[in-house]
């Protein structure tokens, strides 16, 4: 049994922006006024033939719907009975075919500040993350004809991109991660570049480009915040202790070397060990050392 042959589905046509050239509105204002004045005079002086005057006045009125104004960084999308004709980006007072339907769209940069989102990072830890995205429309035809509501589309896709980005990086470095691996907290510039690239990829179908994207909020979720804070504090304490011990050893080594070079006192290995122990206790202790006066000899 042979299968019925179905016609291939035609590829969907993607509307892209094309330029529309309108006419300056100032000379057309003069034309409309001349038609109105001339029609009124004809109508007033030739009462036996008022049709010409009425026609001139009507022609003046027909020109009026073709006037529109565009501000800087603003476009007007024109359609003729549903067919896309082009986008006009010229500033000032303009005039075009009155039968065209126009839809103005802003081309200015806009800010999108996403609220903190609760997601899991690469290690599965729940974190809160938010971002500020600067974007603008660069293809008006795609923004209007390819997407139902491009502002809502941007908001939803930005949230999806941030959620996906958080799963690619760990919040902070740990024992199970490579020290050179990029993290959300330490690699903000790298993460911001990755976020911008993903947003541009997601916004491409809507004719929207991302000018800048930065993380504005990054924190552990409330349920593990205290645990992670204690972990960070422990890491900081260990690091500080390591520096203190390294510095104390250097100071003890310098003290012994100075005593030996100047021949101030001769110490055997046992006395050197006792001196090293005392100096390390004094230098590494959290509390101030209490002075003790030795009234005997060094060996009693």
C-alpha cells in the first residue's frame, strides 16, 4: 500500500524591515491650504457652478489624513490593506498616501530590570539572581509582524535566559571545582558577556538587539544562606590563620638568625625549640601576651 503524497509545506516568509520614503509635510501643507482657499473662492464667486469649489475643498480634506510626525528614534510602519509597504524613520512632519495605515514604534533604548529569580546553579545550590537588560528594536517589521507582543516576548525570554545561565555556572568556587573555572560571583564580566550573547540569540526573531546586560542581584537562597555564610567565614578564618602562621615563622626565623649573627646568646637545640614555641604562641595568639620576668638564668 503506497502512502499518499502530500504537498510540501511552503517555508514561512519572515518579514524584515525595508525603508519607506515619504514626502516632506511642509510643502504638502501649503498645497492643502491652497486647495482649500482656492476651492472656497471658486465656491463663493461661481454659485452657478459650485461643484468645482466643493471638489477642491474635498481634495484638500483628502490630503489631511496623510500627514504625520515622527520624533527622533521613532519609526512608522506602513501597510496598505494589510500588505507591508515599509518603515519610515525620517524625522519631522511627513506626508504619505492617505490610504496607508501607519503604526508608530519606538526605536529608543529601554531598560528591563528582572526581579530576583530563584534557580539552581551548576552545583544544584538554590540561588537568587536578577539582571538589568538594555535593549531596543532594530528591525521594526520583525518586532510587529513576527511577534504578537514584542515587549512581553522580551520579558519572558529574558527570564528564561537568566534561568538557563544560572545552571551553567556555580555560585562560588569550592573544593570540587577547578580554581580557574568561572563562577557567578567571581566572573561577573564573563557571565555578563554570556548573558548578552544568549539574549541576542533569543531576541533575534523579534528584531530586538541587546545593548548591555548585567547581573544586579546575586545571593544564596534563604534556606541555605546561613550555612553558606558559615562556610565562607570558615574559609576566611583558615586563610587568615595561614597568613598569620606564615608571617610568624618568618619573624621567628629572622629573630634566631639575628641572635646568631650578632653572637648575643648561644642557644642549643632545646633552647631554640623553646624560644620558637614561645614566639609562635605570642605571635599567633588571638589574645595579647602576658609578660613574665625571668629572675634566674636561661637554663633554670
